């Protein structure tokens, strides 16, 4: 019998001999200051990836540097030998941190890797659908101030998604109203609720799952990226608020190919 801990680590009953790591952080916004310190025996740590994305496990050295030690595809289980006191940091396909653990002293340990965020759950989708019906028009006050005329086009630009940040009555970031493929329209095509603490990389990952659920990264191809309305690439590690969303940046663009291109080419 497997028991899921609130922090996202899975451990097996004593009959199977598996234990949780000593400490873990689930979906932290940024890396902690923890570093590795060998203070235990050699142990086996299995990483179980239940996320719908590939993940990479990094060992955090005593100096705080990350060294890649294991790649785990979605649906895979892989194990490595480690030592009690070592810190392992697992990153997703957009370099966002999925889980960070400190290895314990139990001989066999299991870490479950899961996607971060709650943007894909059914409740959020229903709420977003209701919001879209009520506020999705470009004339709605929620979209006032978004530079949509400068970004949308009569030509469909596949993979160029214009996203307008909307706020709660108190001014907090609440949702993105998305014009898929940058197509000129009277209403946005998709709405996505935000929790207000997402990083740029987490937004990119969540938006791709919403807009292109069957998308998978291609070998050697650049990953999707978020850009400002003027074409500047936004650093993935920044929180949206630190990147100016929505205080002074109402519109951002998700580009699936990871490179800015504007205006569209007419054919």
C-alpha cells in the first residue's frame, strides 16, 4: 500500500521496505539554500515520474552547484545510488523545479515526481469557462489596457499565443485571457486562472498543457518561451509579479518555437 504525503513524496509500507526522503519541497517557486552533506550510508533512491513531462534529477553539491545525474521520462521509474544527507533537485522540461529532496538514511527511498500547479483541474476549467462567457469580450473592462491591436493579426500564427493579464477587484493577478494563435477576434478563445505566485517558466508549462495538450518537446528544438509585447524574452525563473505582470505589463506572448517573430508573413 502506497501513501501519498502532502508534500508530494510517496513511500511504501514496511512490507516493501521503501521510505520517504528525510525532507522534501513540492513545487517550490525557487531553489532552496540546501546543499549536500554526506552524513549517512549509501542508499537507493527511486524516482517515480507520474508527470506528463520528462524530468531531470540534479545532485546539489556542497557548493550549491547542480549536476545532472538522472533523466526520467514521463511514466518511468528510475533509481540511483546516493548517500544520506545529499540534496536532489528535480526539474521539469521548462527548468521549473518539480520537487527538491534531502536523502534520508533508509536503505530504499521513493520520490514521486508530479507536475506542478492546479490549472488543469476540472474545477478550474469550469470556472474559466464561466469567466470567459462573462468577461471574454475585448470590450469588457477586464481587458481594457491590453495592447491587443498591436499583437493580434488577421493571419493565424500557429504557436504565437497572445495573453492578456486580468486582475481581481483588488488589483491582484487573476487570469489570462488568451487569443490562441494570435488571431484577431472579438473575444479571447481561452481563459486560464492563475494563483498569483507562478514563475514565467511555470506559466509557459501550464499554458502549453492547456493550449496544446498533445505537444511534446522535440530533440534539439528550443522550448516554448514567454515574451513581452515588445519581443523581449522573459527569464523563466522570475515570478510574474517580478516580471511586471500585471503592474506595468498587461500582455505577454507565449511562442511555442521559443523565438520571437512579428509581424506575421502573409502568403
